[in-house]
C-alpha cells in the first residue's frame, strides 16, 4: 500500500504516513472527493453531449424547414409568373390553413411613391391566390397597400388596404385559406387599415377615427373563381356541347338502363348553370327514361387544371332544385302515405369529396294511413295534434329517424331551403337544335 499524498510505501495497519504525516482517513476522503469529481465531470460531459445532439437535430430541422419554405416560395413564384406579365409587388406565402403546404397571396402591378398625399403602394394591380394547382385572380385593377399578416385565434390572414375608385377612402380586405381554397373573412371590407400590433388586431371604424381593437370573424365566404371568364366559359360550354352530342347519339352509354329499349329522351332536359357557386358552370341532365326507379339527374363539371369534363353526381329521382347555399333538393315521384307531401332528399355540396352528399331523407307519417296499414304512428311527436309527423331520416347504415311536428319541420327546413335562395335554372329539351345552340345562347 502506498501513501496517496507522497507515494511512499506504507504498512497495511498504518494509521498515518510516517513520511508526510497525512492520516489514512484524510486519504480516504481525498479519494472519495476525487471519485465524486470524476462522476460530476462524466455527468457534465453527458449533458453537453445530449444538448449538442438536440441542438444538432433542431439545427437540421430548422434548415430543412428553411429549405422547404424556399422551395415553396420558388415554386409558387414561378406559378404566379406563368399567370401574369405584371411585376410582382407583394408576395406573402404562409401555411394559411395549417395543412402542411404553403399558399400565397400576391399583388402584381405598378408601384409608385406618395401621390397627392396618398401612400399608395400599388396601382393598376391584380391580387392573386397561388397554391400548388396554380394562380388565380381574386381582384383586378386595384390600388392600395399591404397592411400585413394577421394571426387571430390561431388562424392566419392577410390584410390588403384597397382604395375605392373615387380615391376618397379605403377598406381592408381580409383573406385566408380553407381546404386549399381562397376565402374571405366576413370582417373584410368593413374597416379601415386593419393590422396587427403587439398581438392586437387594430382598425379604424371610420377613416378619420382613432384605431380600436377588433376581432376577425372566423366566418368566411368563398371567393368565386374569376378564371371562369368569357373565353374560359366558351371553352367549357364547347366541351359540354360535345358531351351532349354524344348523349344524343348514344343515351344508353350515360343512362345505363336495364332495358335499353325503354330509352325515350323526348321529355328529357338539360341546363348549364353554376349550381355549386364555385365559379364554374355545371351541366345538368334530367331524364325520365326507363322505369320510375331509373329516372335520374346527372351532373357534370369541368376541371380547369386537367381541362376535362367529369361526372360528380347521379341523383335519383330526377327532379332536383338548387339553392345558393350549396344545397340541392331531390324530389320523389310518389308518396306512399297519401298525404299532401312528397318525400324529398336534402343534399349539401361537400368540397372535400367534390360532390353533393345527402344529409336527410324527409317524409311524413300520417296517422290515418298508419292506422289503415296497421303501422305504428309516432303519437308523442304530434304536438299540434294534426295527425301528421314529419320524419328526418339520416341516410346512413342505420337510417336513424328524427321526428318533428309542423312548427319544428318548418324551422328545420328553413335552415336549408327558401324561395329567395333558390337558383332559377332554364332547362331545355334535348334536341339537336338546342345542343347546337349551347355555344351560342349559353356562352
């Protein structure tokens, strides 16, 4: 055994070193201190290594995000340049709808400094929405400035201050993105100089008033696609004309009747109208060929990216009505209860699925009929005691039914349809003459 202090050899039973005088106990304490010190050093090194690894991962992820953003900016900028010859004035790209992809709102036009006391940043400019599918104009020939990006309730918006044509005042137009489509907040066009400062959304209620704090409405309105201009519309109608010519020559190809000899298109009709309010006209064909169960309405639309016609709904039975709030009503041609109401289905246009999806089958239950047919009548729901209960059947695997008396029925129906929201559509007989007039009278 050796002394840890001076290195001299010691006897095993020595209480202290005869050369340097250090006690064995102190030596042990020294050893313990050195051992603890080594442990601390190891822990510190381990912590530093973990921190270095975490920082490296964060650094790599940050660089990947920057690279992804740069690539997105370059792609969206290129798509915009392919759609306009005007210089790009503003270009604000964000993941507006938090779906992992970037979209941009951009302004392309002329720029100028202050003129006549105004701080106009751009004029004779077009406002674009750009995503991976391309660029579309949402405003044309405007003057104004960019107020900035807004972050309200976890949603990202852009605020553009556009000046009225008489140049007496300006209003803030507020846009965001939902399901990859450009939308406009209901707050849009109501305030002046809407911007964000220190986390607060500030605006002027009057152009000469002081700034006040406001809230951005999360209710939005769809921006109609202005690509459906006259040239585009003529192209779409020409495609529909080609389809109708083919239908006229071979209706079975589209109607698919069990017995082709039942085809009789003399009373069939068609129309062209924008029924789902997406800025693109649809082709609607209503047919009573075949037996009653084969009567149908077929709806086609046009894909502006693929430049082709596609079918997105076949509705049974054939008689349908369309409403401004993306609602479609499909009427049945018979009434098993012998009441004064024919059953109908209520559809709503589903943007994600790109088609009308049925919400309810609506019909009535008449007490007199139920008693005659030995069927149960939902007496407890007949609150007005008129012998009629209305049924809202969800079209799912269980066909769950919700019952309502007359007042509740009218209230619920009013949520979906009303005469003032109905889209008036001009149907025409399917004749060779009407088909040839498609590109003339409906362009």
